[in-house]
C-alpha cells in the first residue's frame, strides 16, 4: 500500500470516528491518531501489512455504526402511565 493510500485510509477512519455515536468518541480519535503516528515510520513490510489490515478492520467496524440509515427508524418511546398496575391517581 502506498503512502497516499495509507493516508487516505487514515482520513477515512478519522472521518468515521468523528461521527462515531459514543461517549468515548474523543478517546477513540486520540487512540487512532497515536497509533498511526507511532507506526508512521515502520519499514518492515510484514508489520506494515499487519497494521494496514488492522486499520481496515477498524474502519469496517466504525462504518457499521456511522453508515447506518436511521431515516426509517422509529426512535420514540412510549411509557405506560401506570406500569405497576396499581390504582390510577386522578
């Protein structure tokens, strides 16, 4: 994988991580940046390929959450007025 392709992969991961629906989004973004920077100077082709595969798998996992079509989902919640079944108060 060329440097340009790896950079493109990194950008895709960052874009998806920015909209990742989680309270830990900031931590996830930071970990991605740290890992890519840590491995940026790696020259062993086997290690580079292993990191590329890991990055691609991570992107696929992020996309499961970030590419969901929520337009048809009904996210409303209806609560019972008296869920315990006792007498109702008026």
